[in-house]
């Protein structure tokens, strides 16, 4: 399992960075599950993905257990827990303040943290410690200017 932390240094949209991350993951044939803080954030990300780039499209949809084809799925805590049985490459993009219990279903985990937000930074550090205590050895944080 690979765990990466992305620390956004400048005040910019976390969701916009997530779009870039998803674009790269999609190009590498990852099946992506974005775990948002709440339904409002999930809807905002869904809306942004529709207009992210004029010249391309990232296939995405709100998560439903029945949907086994959409490569980018957006969820929040009220959604059912994913139960993916396939062998596809899977990426969890965590925008939630906690580590979801189901994170081990994924080959990769991306934690996106806004460094300018003290609460987010503290929660990100706690998640980093949690992964470390589980001997999962998260990678050194990537600083995103």
C-alpha cells in the first residue's frame, strides 16, 4: 500500500488540486474513490469535475454500489461503504478529516491537506501518525506550491 500526503502551501482550491490528481490517476488507469467530508463537498467536486477542463472529460459519478464501470466515484460518510472485489488498481482520495475504516481496500491512498488551514493541518498530522502507528509507512509529504 502506498500512502501519499499532499500539502497545499498556497491558498487555492483543494478540489481543483483533486481534479488534477484524478486526471493523472485516470490516465494511469486507476479506479478512484473520492471520500469527501460531507454531501455538500461531494456535490461541489462533482460540479467542478464537469467544467474542470474545456478540452477533456473525467468520467465520474456519485458513488453507488451498483456502479462498477465509472472510474471516478465521489462519496461522503452517508454513502454505503465500498465493497470492491475486482482487481483494478484503486486509489482513495481522502478529503475527510478522519481516516475511513475501509482504506485498506485501496492500493493507494492520497491525503490532500490545506496547509493554511490550522484545523486541516492538525487532522492531517493525526492521520499521518495513525498510518505510521499501523506500520504503513506513509511517504514524505509532497509540498504543492
